[in-house]
């Protein structure tokens, strides 16, 4: 075989997504399509359409999994219409059912609902894995809740937090994503006719509106959809697609933020991602231990994020009751975004779980920074003693920004500051400057449970 | 004065937003900032901080609205720090309070909370106006619920809907936006300290955690915020900003879709936007009546939509506890997106309310298209008579795609089709082909109420 | 085999790109990498590096095409570094050369230069096919140079052009793309060392700068690169990637514009894309002939366009001498954009070549519109007769916008207008209102040659 | 006056652009429009249009600068067409010329050409300032050409470069921008009629094609345009706008990359941006010296970058001969992008010129890193001695990644490595490891000249 002489998508070869790859496989898509035809026939029959026989339905059920890709391909190139090709291929297997397959249906009974089912199944997996990521973060948060470390604003040392508290902060963002995934509206179009008016259906049921509703209710129930489309054109509104991809995008944004922060902390030598025993950091610089997994995750997150506007531009450019400029792009975007997100989640969980902290280095840095950290306490005590907040701030500013490395001696050189420090026995112990970091870690832990 | 010799933002000069322009004015921002200092002092005092006197607070209250822009400007250029400049300017007005303004606070007690308050007030206006837009759509939907018109898929004539039904379809999208606006999470950071640990606050309250919570509870209550930040860095997570701008973006997407559809329908001569008596359509082609308002709205919607990624890129590139690459871009994006959205809403409501339909033309088009419209009914009846669905479809396809204008005679040329039509007295009345359009209009009307 | 149980990229299955799929195949990539090692060794030897023997080089040449994917895979999972894995796999085949493979090189001698070579080969193909598209447009332009048709501004009838003139207009945009493709800067990094200083190379050549230059000159010459990198970090500047993807993006933008215009003209029944004899337009509406190929091309163009910012964001976030967040995204973007662009070009050429015009309909529309078209001529003649331009314009505006369908009688109802028309024998023949359309078609034809 | 009670654009209040603000002012726009009418009349007269008198032209010239904004406003709200409003307002000032203003012209003779003129003037300024930025970079490059510093890949210490060499690398990117600005195609539409066929013009010149060309040639010459539009619709192709904004975007991308790198180097304490004597870094942390100017520039660059797709989406959605969804967005994008880019350039030049290096710290870091830096030299010498490149690399990798801080002793613990070091007197002097850094600085300096 010579597959290697053709382009291969890295989504297959480099960034495995064990579960979603199956969901978005040709086999699963075609089985899902056929199942929609089966349920349609079953429910139509139950609602009194007598042209649909039990035998026809049984035939459809029996042949659901017999997929002849060459035949489908043949019909598609002949008719240049994929649903018609699928009907013919399925019909050839089911001579009795052939007459009634797709009765009262339109292509988007199949296309839209199949997409919705695959999306629903995918979101379930993504949700579960996002929760796993969240748990890995809060576990670290609790484990390191009490270890002081420098917080950075403007990438410059600021006041203290604890290592765990930083994980708690990250967790809060992922918690928003968990919540978004739970509340996502996955639309079920059901069977609505060519332009959404249910005209054919109504005629099929001899004008009985109730049966139209019953049929759509039953189908939605079977598949477990909560968001049922009331009014639409030929397809469900592509506004839903915007929302779904947006939720994946924002999840990847949160993960990017975390992985990017880890890269910055690696640059400060505070943390390392797991590094294999035989792993080579650079083909030329043997000493290198680079945060390549974090970098890779950032790279892939960027990709998923930037697909969002493909969907929004597709939505706004849907003309009137539908145009087909949605189809090709959805075929690319949906599987790519879902599969990459599964890979991103799997990889991020591994990164978080195996992180290594350079504890000595962190401790030393904190110690050297204490002379700055105590400023806020000095200001507070100064105000208590009746000094003006602005004046104390200015005194400290002048002292502490004079050189690049300030010392305790510098502080004492100002008599007011010296007085405050002495009078109030200002502490130099980092643990006295972490505020409510530990409580905050516990609070997040509680949110997650 | 020579203002016209400098660039003027079109957001001021061309696209008026009567309410939001006031909310995002310098006056309102500074008053909001000062009010935050006042409430902080009041609540701190209530929680036992005795250095804050009643006199100081009264002084702050009395001078809240006295804004000396030149002085603020002077301090800002001197200190190169805007909050410090505002404290000095306010402090100069309140010599007694000067000592305690900003006590226990950080710049983002002021910056972030001010933004949140302006955002909350803006979202309230946008919500209200979006509901107005929705009502104008559903009103048209009910008014034209029963008038058949051609639905277009691929911009080609498809089956029938009613004019009202198309408004119902558009309404469903705006309904999603109304719902998004209601559920939006507007974060209140409260007072959390430099890096989010509440360290200073805790020290101010001599280690009493309960008071930290009480203070934040009170402030959130005063301003009516539902989403309170539990854990954060120097600012609330910029993930919230992504969400807020996303909601504006998706609203503008829906409006774009509607206005774009109206432009297409104008191209089909079915509808015209309101045209003034003296209005000139073209400086060279005097006969022109162009849908320029719809075009303008689309143009502005595009702008708002594309700001979304400014926010997502800002969020993901916030390093660790915060970097300042959020500040300038938020200063541009927030007012621009809000003000333009108000203008877009105001203008869209006018467009919808004053639409003119070319009823004769619509009726004629429907009539000419009936020969095609009846195909679905023929297929259904054919299947009832025992014919294969695929066969009838193919017969019709062959006949109806042969020429560019098919006629009734073409249909009757096939004996099977002729048999079906005759046997079942297939109707040619458009009203028999609008399916559940009227019920769907009513359903949407109900959703909205 | 059960490949169908896994996700398959539509770029392989649906949107074939016959030539570029080979260029971006694993086989071609690995052969290209190995060829770079071979040329490096050859040229180093030629410049006096005696540790590199003829035998070693011959061994490398002899085994270039023997690719054992399993072994590469094994080494990659062991070392977690792909270049190191490739060196080992190649080295295993060449025991004598193993010692010196990659001598003085870094990973980006291989990675960057391989990418550049694949890009260069791809751009050559894309250029050629873009020229073919241009030719198909200008051919139509000349064929229909003289047939009057309505021009549309605001999607409303405006003055006349000719059918061919519209093709000429489209051609001008594609001509810009042809020019962009020609002038594109494809960077050749050559061999520059880990951080771009050529330190290792300089040491290898015992401090002889001239030899560094000679080596890089020779390599660039062998591969035919015009843009040689002078100064860089670990990689060539990712600014070049922004430029390359931008050129593909803008090409797809031009094609989108054309295909979108064809969809609009189909909606006006003026033109049809080719429709197969057995082709089915809709599974429910047998009469449908939809411009699905144009829609598909628009959909895919949108995708390529929106990848552009993946590159710009990757460039600006490259930290200092390089970070690895470029790698994964480039692996996805480059082949996807190139392969889809080849498919887009192939498909567009087919669409253009097989377009069908509805000549009768076009002619009728033009005829009905003549009453409006003559306005400009009336204005001109009026001014000649001493009337004010603004006054004549206003008279015509009042008459022609009064009803939806204006007639000649309407015009004559105004005595001034009637006077102008009569006095100057204003023509009603469309051919008198196409201006320099024919000359313009000829001009574009000339540009292309 | 109560301007502060309305929204004020920060582009006026915070981010001054001294030159471009004037170019994009209402005064300059209107003067430019009127000048176009003047030149048109002059050249038409020169080509024999006798209805245009010298007196009329003189009247136009005399009143060019008398702008009555209220009157324009009045006409605009009356006719809802801005060019018609301007003609009336100008015409009121010039009773004799009123008859012939705009003769043979269309709105886009005024709109498009005015935009093109403002764009051309703006690009000239941006070019000049980009060259100034480049010079400030190369000056630093030469000044620090010889000072070794650590290069960072993956934000981890890599081999050495010199401080100047990093400036040289940045310069190369800006050099590409300088080149892009020089080659930018700014289109001159000239006078082409309503739909681009020059029909009116041709009639005006009684069918004399040569005069059409002469008129357009003269106008292009007067304004100094090199890119003349041959064939277009109602406007020049919006593809040009995509290109122009792209060039601004890529310039801002390069500047973002540089400023972002400076922020990272500040985080490594290697460099500081200029900090005012009284400047306050934080209202709560008096010790802070943050790179706020670099952060601000990054923020604004992000904004400009992200406007690019506003233009590309506008271009591709221009329907047929033109739709008006280009107008509003261009009114916002063009001035905003140009004015912000001027501010970004001015600010970046200041940042670069006033940078402060922490030389001691840089030197110390380099010294501590030398044990790693010498690895490449050890590999090279090892290969010379007959060792396998891969083996030496592996030995070094094992030693140097064992602990977080490797020492010379670690290296000597391996006998092979020890042998290589001793035998070849491997140098520990940083200057021996900067490769061709100095030459590269000189090369870039030369490119710039």
C-alpha cells in the first residue's frame, strides 16, 4: 500500500483522539443516518401511515450496518447529491423498504439531525474530560495550597500568593467552561420539511397537526434532545453552530492561558513539565529541557480558537431559507475542532498531573523579594498612625525603585518608614503575606464538588 | 474653535447612540469611580475602621461631581499612572479625606469595578432595545402570517412559506440573543487586593475573614451584581470580557443575517426599505432606490463581530496574575461595540417597522412557481398509490429541469404524473402549500410574550 | 481493514488535490529531509571537512528512499524529538555516515528548509493553476465582450455593462493574485546554527567566514531560492509564513468574490452552473437546479481565508529567538491551505468553463430597464442645453422613483425631459450605453498576455 | 460646553497622532473633495467641454476652503445622500459653477479618489516613521553589537548571541515592512462612471476614447498615483483595501513581536523601559517598575491587526458591481488604523531610544550559563576526534539535564567529555561563542542604508 505517498492529516497521525475519532468516522455517520430513517419509519407507522409495513422496517433494521462504500461512491458521482446516493445504496439492500425510505423527509432530516447527534455525543465526551482536567487542577491546588510563591503582574514580581492559589485561579476559568458545556443548546431539527413549514408532513398526516408534533416529540425523546427547533428554514439556524464552536473555542482559550502561564513559569525556572528519561530537548543543544508539550497545546488551542469565525461568517452569510456554503466548511470544522479538543484535554491533564516544581528556587526567590512585599503592610500601619496614604506610598516608591535590588537597609534609611517597621514589628515571614490564599483554594475545591 | 481640523470619530458624528454615549462619557466614568471610593469608605467605616471619619466621607460625597479635567491631566502626565492621578485630583478637593482615599484598595478596585458597572448599565439598555427589535419582528410576523411567498434555498425558488413565517424564523434567532443577554455573567471583582488574595484587606480587618466577605457582599449588593468573583489575579478573569463581547457579537450576527436577507429580497423586488420623499439614491442614476440602511447596518455589524477576537486574544495572552496589554484595547473595544450596537438596534427597528412589501409582485411570482411547488404533493400521493418514491421524484426531476420555465403542460406529458394529478385533484392554490406557517407564527408570538 | 471506523479528513476523501497531495505526503517530506542532509555533507566535504568521506555520502544517497516508518515511530516515541528520531532511523541504514549526519546542523536546518522547499514547489503549482483560471476568465470576457447586460449596484439594476466586461473586472482581481504569487518571498534559512549566529559553522570552518557564506550560497543555489535569510533566530522569521498564507488567502478571497457573484446571478436567473444529466438538485424538490459548486467553493475559500490569522498570531507570539508554538499549527495549516487551494482552483476553472447563460432572459431584462438607463444621457444633454445638472437629476428622480416600474410615458410627462429626449434623439439601443466595455475587455486580455 | 458628558474616542484623547489626525480631519476631507471637483472642471475644460467656463472654475477655487458644516448637515439629512449634500453646499457658494459641478462624475469619483488621496498621504507618513523606527533599532544594534547575551528558545537559555544581534534580528522584520510600504499599490480610480464603463465620459467627449484616457492620465499625474485602475465596477476593487490594511497590520505585527520580546526580557530583568522620576508603577505596590509602554503598544497593535479581516470580509461580500456595506466600515477602519499606527510608531521609537540595559545582570547570567554553551563545541571537537555525533550528544544530554544547575565538575565526570575539553582547550570565554553576530549587525546596518 502506498498511503504514505499522499497527504495524511496530522489529526490522524500525530494528535490522536481515541473516542471522538470513532464518533466522527464514516461508519458511525452512515449508521446514524440509517438509524434516523429506521426511527422515522417506525414512528410514522405508529402514527398510522399504512404504506409503511413491518417487513420494510425490519429490512431496514437488518441491513443498517452493511455499508458498501463503493456503491455509495458510485451513486454520488452519478447523482451529484449525497443523500440521494445513500438512499439508493440503502434501498438496494432493502428492496421492500426502498419505496418508503425518506418518506416525507428532506435531506436535512438526515444531515442536520445526524450532525446534531454526533455533536451531542461529542459534547458529552468533551464535558467529561473537561471535568477531569478541572479535577487535576484542583488536586494540585489543594496539594500546594500553603506554599508561598511570587505572583507576577506585568511579568514582574508582585505580592505573594501560594502555588495552589494559582491553580485555584486557573480552575475558576475551567469551571466556567464546564458550566458552558452543560448549558450548551444542541438543536434537534427533527422533521420539518424543505423550508421548515412541515407542509409535506402535514399532508402525510392528512392535515393532522397533532401528529406532526407527536412525531417530532417522539424523535427528540428517543435521542434525548432538550433543545427542539420550533421554527426554521431548510436547516436549523446556523446560529447554533456558532454557539457550539464558541464553547469549544473558549475552552481552548482557558487551556491556552494555563499552558502559556506554565511556559512563563518554566522560563522563570519555577516549574518543569515532565521530561522523559531518554527525551532529547534539542538536536544541537544537549542541555535543553523545553516545555514542548505546553507549547504544542498552545499551538493547537490557537487553531481551534480561530475556527470560531468560520462558523459565525457561515451563519451570517446563510441567505434566506438556506444556502449551501455551510456544508463543506462544517465538514472540516466540526471533526477537526472536536478531535483536537479531545487531544488537547488528554494532553493537558497529563501535563498538569506530572508537573515538577523547583521548590528551592521558588523559596529563594520569595525570600529575596520580601523587602518589597512588606510595603502594603507598611502603608496600612502608616495610615493607622495618622500618616497620609499617598505620602507613605511615595516614600516607599522612592526607596524601592532607586536600585534594581532593594535591601532592608534601604528601607530603614527613611526615618518614617523605619519608625513604622519598628513600632509595628512588621513581619518578614512569607506566610504572613498570602492573605486568604488557602481559604480560596478550599472554596474552589468546594465549587468543583 | 477648530475641532474640524482634527480627526473626529464617526461614532460621535454619524452613528449616534443616545443613551450609551452618556454611560461611556468621561463624566460618568469619573463619577462612577468616585462613588466606588465613597461606598468603600462608608462600608469600611461601618465595619469598624475608625481612621475613616464621617467628615471625610461627607467631603467625598460633596465633591463627587466636581471634576477638574485639567488637574487630572496634570497629575497623570506627572505620575504616568491614572488611578494615582485621580486620587490626587479628588484628594485636592477633599483635604480631610485625602489621607484615606483608596485605603486597602488597588487600582483594579476602581478600574475593574467601574468597567463592570458601565457594562451592566449598558447591557440593560441593549437588552431592552433587543426586546423592542424582537417585538417589531413578531408584529410583522403576525401581520403577514397568512400571505404566501416563495422561500429561497440556494437563492433559488423552493417551496412556499408565508411572509410572516420568515419574520418568525428571524425572531427565533433574536430570541436566542435576548436569552443570552439575560444570562450574561457580568463579574463584580469587589475588593480583592493586588493579586487577588485579599491580603491587605485581611490585615486592615486584623485578620477577620468574615469582614472581608461582608465588605464584598455589601458592595455587590449595592450595585446589584449577581456574579461575584471568588478567586482571581490582579483583575477579574478576562474570560468574562470574551463572553460579554461575544454576546454583543452574536446579537450583531443575527441582525446582519436579517438585514442581509432584506437586501436579497430587495434584489428580488419583493421588499423595499423606507425611502424618504426627497431622498437621492445615486448622484448619477436618478432612478435608484437602494437598501442603503440595511447595507449600513450590515457594515457596522461586521465591525462589532470582528472585535470579538480582540477580546479572546487579550484573554489568552494575559500572563500569570495580569499583564497590561488588556487596558488600551478594552478602552477602545467596549465603548465602540456598545455604542455601535445601540445604533444598530435603533436603526434595525426603524427598518423593520417601515418596510414596504411589493405585494403584487410577490403574488405573481408565487403564481408562476406553483407548477414546481406541487411536486412534493405529487410524490406523496404517488407513494400512497404504490409507486416508488425515488421513481416519481426522478420523473418530476426530468420534466421540471428540462427548461428554465416549466409549465403545467410539461407535467401532464408524463402519464403517471398526469394520473396522480387527476386522481387526487392536486390543488394549485398557494394557501394549500404553506404547511403550518400560521401556527408557527403564533408559536413564536407566544415565545416572545 | 477498518479505516472507515476512524475519522477521515475530507481533504483526502472529498476535495482531491492531485499534485499537492503528493508534495505534502510523508514520503516526499522524508525524502526532502534526507536530501538536505546529503547536500549538506556534499558541500561541507567540498569546503574541506575531511571527516566526511565519499563513502559516507554515497551511503546516504543510496538509502535516501528506504523509509521505515515503524522505526521512525519507535525512535520518536523513545526520544520525543522528531529530528533525532529521523537521524537515528537514517543512521541505522548508513552505519558509516551515522557519525556525521547532521554535522554542524540544527533541527531547523532540516525543518525550516524542508518546509521552504515544499512551499516553493507548491507555490509553483498554485501559480500555474491561477494563471489557468485567469485565462478561462479572459476567454469568457472576450467571448461575451459585446453582449449588454445590467450591472448591479446595491444588488439593484444600475447602468449597463457587457457580460464580458464583468469577466474582465473579475480578471483584474485574479491578475493581482498572479502578481502576488510571482513576487512572494519564500525564505531559505540555509544553515545558521541554533540561534542564528552560525557559531557552530564558523567553528567547523575554523573561523573562516567566507566558507559559511559559500556553503549557504551553494545550498540556496541548488534549490533555486531567491530570498536568503541574512539574520534570524532559531528559525526563519515567521513573518514569512504570514506573507505566504496571506497570498493564498487573498487568492481565495478573489475566487470567493467571483463565485459569490455567480450565485447572485443564478438567483437572478441570468446564469447557471453546469448541471449533470442525472444530477439531483434536491431530495425533496425535484425541480431544483442549485449553484452547489459555487457554494462549495465559497465555503472552502472561507476556510482558507480564516487560517491567515493563525499564522499572524503565531508570528507575533514567537518569543525571542523562537518558541515551539509554531510547529503544530504549521503542520495543520500549510498542507490544508495548499491542498484546498488546489482543489478550489481546479473546481473554479471547471465552473467558469462550463457556465451557461440565459441569454433571452438577460436581453429581456435589459430591454425593460432602458427607460432608466437613458437618464445619464438626458442629464448630460440637459447640461449642454444650459439646464442645471442638479435640476435635471431631481426631475428624473421624481419621475423614476414614483412607481416600481417606470415607463417611457412617465418620462415624457415632464416637458423639460421630453424636450431633451426629442431634441437630442436619445437612443434606446442598449449597445449605445455600454461605454468602453469592449475596449476594457481587450485591455485586460492584453494585460494577461 | 459639555463634551465630557458624551463618549470621547480615545484615539483623540489618549493616543495622539499629530500628523494623521489632520489628514483624516473633516476639513481636509472636504477640501480634498472640492479639489477633485476643481481639477475635474479644469481638465474637462482643457479637453474642450465649453459649458465649463473660466469664471465657474475660479469660483470653485475661491470658495474651496469655505466650509459650512451646518449647511452640509442640513442637505444630508434632507437628501440622505452625502455627495449630493456636498454638491449643494458647495454650489450654494458658487452660483455660476453650480450647474456644472460633478459633470460626468459619480459619487465615487469623489469618494474613492478622496480616500485614495488620504491613504497615499498617510502611507507616506507611516513609511517615513517606520524608517525612523528601523534606524533606532539598527543604531542600538551597532551600539551593542559586541555584548554577549543569552539567546532564548522555548523561553529557556540557549546558545549566545549579542545584544546588538537581537536588534539586528528585529530590524530584519521591520525592513520587510519598509519594503511592503514602498511597494504598496494605492489605486487611483479616476473618473470611470457609475459602473466603470466610462459611458458618460465617452458621451461627454462625443465618443472620443482618447480624451477619456487623457483626462484620467492627467488626474493621476496631478496627484502622483502610480497604480491606475483599468477596469472596475462602481468603485475600485476593495481588494486594494485588503492589501493596504494588511500592510499596516503586518507592520503592527512586527512591532508587537519586538515589544513583546522586550516585555519578556524585562521579566528576565535584563532590560527596562524608561521610567519617569515621579512615575508611579502601582497604586498599591510602590516598588513596581512595569513595562507599561510596551504593554500598551502590544495592546494597540493587536487592535490594528484584527481589523484586517474587516476589510477582507468587506471585499469578498461586495456583490457584483458594488454594494454599500463597504462604506461605514471603511469610515471607521481607515482612520483608526492609520492614526493608531502613527501613535504606535511614535511610541515604539521612544521606547527603543530610551531602553536601559541591566548590564551586570546580563553578564552574570551569561557566565553562569557557559557550562551549557560549550556543548556544541565539545560535539564538534568530538566528531573531529572520531567520536559519533549522536554519542557525544547523548553523553552531554545525560550530564547536563540531570540537575537544574549544571557545573563544570559535572562535565568532567565523564572521561570522554573531559578528554575532549582538555585536549582542545575548550574556551569558556563568551566572546568565543557569539559566532558571526557582529558581522550580522553590520550586514543589517548596510541593508538599511
